[in-house]
C-alpha cells in the first residue's frame, strides 16, 4: 500500500453486451487532486483481442493489475504525474516492454546472440498470447506465470533441461534490463529452479589414436584445414572467431593472439597464448604474409573472411569418410585440446586463461563435463585401514 492513499472505484469491464463489433473498455475512477473528486478513466487495450472469450480473459488480468495500482495510491495530478499514473497511461504491456528492450540491446549483441534472443522471445510471446498474458501490464507477470511457461517448455515443447535453462537465461537477462530501467521491480525468472541437464554426446573429444588417424588424412588433402584445427586445439578458440582473425591479431614476437571484442563470443577482448607447436606451424606457413587487415583464412580475396561453416563442411567430409559419427565435429578439437592439456599436467589456472573463463569454478565445471577430474589424491593416497 502507498503512503498517501486516495479514494478510487475499482476497475470494471464494459463489454457492450458481448458484441465484439463494438469498442469495449475497462473503466475505473481515480482521485483528482485539482478537482478534488473522482474522475473516470477508460482503458481500451482490451480491443487488441478479437473474440469475446479472449477479451474477457485479458480484461480479467488487466482489471486485477489496474486495481493493484489504484490501491497502491494512484491518483491524478496534472501538475505532477506520479510514477503509477505514468504506468497506467503508458500501459506497458508484457509484449511491448520485451520487444522494446530487445531492440535497445540489439546493438550490443553479436548477430548470432541476437538471433538466439529473438528466437527465444518469439516462443515466449506466442505462449503469452495463447494464454492471454501478452497485452497485460508487465508488472502482472509474476514468478507463478514464469513457472507456467517453464512447464509448457518441458511438457508440450519437449525441450531438454539444458535448452530450457538457456531460454530462461535469455529471458532473465531481458527482465534484468527492464529492472535497470525501472520498468519493473522484480524479475519473475530469477528464483526459478534450474532444470537438470543430461550430458550431451555432441562434440566428443578425439582419442590419441583418432587424432593421428584424422591428421594423416587431412594433411593429404587439406593442409589449410589442419592449420585451422590447430587454432582450435591449442588456443581453445571457436571456429567463428578463427575465421574472423586478421594478420594484425597475431604477434609472433610476444607469442600472443589478440581477440577483438567484435569477434569474441563473450564480447570481451583478450589475449591468448601461442603454444610452441602452433608457433612452429605459423612460422613456416604463408598465412601471415600480406597486409595487416587481411584475414588469415580468407574467401575469394584476403579482404574477405572464409564463409561461415565452410571449414566445418570440409572437416565433415573427411571424418565421414573415416567412419566417425555425427557426435564428432570440428568443435570437438577444442574439447580434445583441453583434455590433452589436462592429462599432460597443465594447471587449471592456465587452462582457465586459455579458455577465457571468468572463474576457476567455470573451468572446474567444464573439466567435469568432459569426464575429467578424478580425485587422484583420494584414490591413491587414502591410508590403509
């Protein structure tokens, strides 16, 4: 309840006798400071729906939202509009608020990230429309309704726990941005229970014997692909980052690779170390010859990067011929590199830096997901009873 309460009359629906050809409205009375009396206000947003069933379902939610605002002290002051008055007048709907914030954040996203957020939001808003939430005031969308959405993803869409967690993370991020702009006060996705994630067999790491088998075949036909693979294996880089690398990003003197924020998945710039084997490969390669703004792996000219997925397709052709299944991919070389580094005794802090993880905990979880991290000290040093 607000500190200063004013008289009001609760919101009600005028449905024109159920005639959807007429303009329905929600009516309520709020106190006017200047006139010292109750003034009627009308909300016509119910007409965004076509059928009378949809309009009544929407009106039920909208009326509840308006009445909460009225009971919290909403009033009319022509000299000073209260935050609550602005909230009603602007009628910030769930759909409008989320679409607006996505458009605002668009410039900060990489294209792939924007497409992911956009796809997630489209699924959510379709569900919201089907359940008559899309045009209600966004502050009415609470944790209970967020849980309804999660249940829908699991039971009807049949999404995996991991997919649900990813989509919830996107929505949570958008709602957090709305909190920062004082559009809402609470994030309905914050306290939702994280779904259990079944370990995926995608991108399985190659064994030592498999590495030799694949290397031998690739070197026969596609030496450029093998160099591309070395960037993934030694630097734990993503294929899309590698294809956008330029000559100017490689510093052989310092043995560093600079990753610009514009091509980094986490949108943060940083440096990676060039291990000795990759350093030797780069020294004898012609890939660093040319202007600084030339791409390492280029398309028709060195001023154009190799097209997305080209290297993946070239890699797929070779491993298919060798009999590897779909769970073995170009990205498997990153996991392979991490596994080989860990088994060779590289410390976790060094792996963290090369993986560009924000914390040791993230690296720890990543290593566990790869089936590493047996408790060797416990296995070997536990005293005999």
